[in-house]
C-alpha cells in the first residue's frame, strides 16, 4: 500500500498576525515529525516564511528546530519539496545542499497514480495587476544584489515591516476564487495532469473543474489546515482538531 502524501503552505513563519494560533511553528514541527517514515511526499506550497533571503553566511537562527526537522524527514526517506512563494522567493542553496529539501517554483509529481501540478499561485489572478508589477520588482536580480548589501538584521526588519504593511492592504482585497479556478483548469490541461494544488489565497478547499481537481491546503496561521492524499483521494485536515 502506498504511503500518504501531505501538502501545506502559507505559514508565514516569523510574524504573529492578529488571531494567529500560539506556538504554531512548534505545532508545525510536531506535525512534520509525525510524518517521519510515514509519508511518501511532503510538499510545502510556498510562503513557509514571512520573508526569506539567503545571505552568504547567514540563516535565521529562530527557525533552527524547523530546519533540523526537515532534514530528519528527508533522512527518514520522505521526499520533501519546498515551493517558492511571493514572501520567500529568494531561496538558493541552503535547503537542497544542507537539508536535502528540493526547491522549485513549479512542480509536477506523479503520486498514487495521480498526476499533480503544484505551484504557490501568486500572480495568477487576472485582477491582481498591481501585485504582478510588484513581483517583477522583487525578482529583479539587481534589486536582490542591492538588498544583499544590507546587514541581515536590518534587512529582516525592513522586510517584515513591508510584509505587515502589505498584509494590511491585502486584508481589504477580495479573493476572486473563480479566477484561480479558471487558471488552475488551464494549468491542469497544459501540464497533462489531473490535479492542481496551490496556495496563496489561504482558502482551504477541493473543487471539481472540467479538467480535474483543484485543491488548496489553506494556511498555517489561524486554522492550521493541510491536504492529505491517500489511496488516490484528497482530503483536508484541520490540525487543531487533533490536539
């Protein structure tokens, strides 16, 4: 019998927004530890961190227990994948080289006979024009090199300040779910898959479209939800109900 696969995202670790579950990073570590040797795949669908930037000699010490847990998952035989989100797009070599975690922007996997296309999902909504421009600025290599010159403590503080401001702005923006579903339906066809799993809008759900299934694990901030694929069937679990 195939081992189950798990999908989660949008934890935004490093900040504590209003209403966030206390000690949610510790709870995430506990959940990941429970999957050691049990899961076939664990996929984090972006925005694991509120901000991530790799300096040459620096990684954030506050997440050290999480790093160790991810490495232990890999050592137990689990395939662990980390997708780039709009808050943590600047991954380089630390995760694949030091932890064995595979980093991608988009990913296609075949698990339990299901062909799955995975991505974070930022910038796919047609109405999100201002964000697409903002993403181009963030992804510009010159801007990233300039940011590297800032001391890591100052850089992290600046990035989290900007993140808090953007979160307040985004709180007033309506999520047009139909735009995500239309895009995902096309992504399934384009990538010859039957499931598309993405995050970004923080809404947990499994939806049927003409070309297959679209799913989102929700977020790991207030509700702590994730997706499970077992015997070819997707389901949503809320971690709080297990405590």
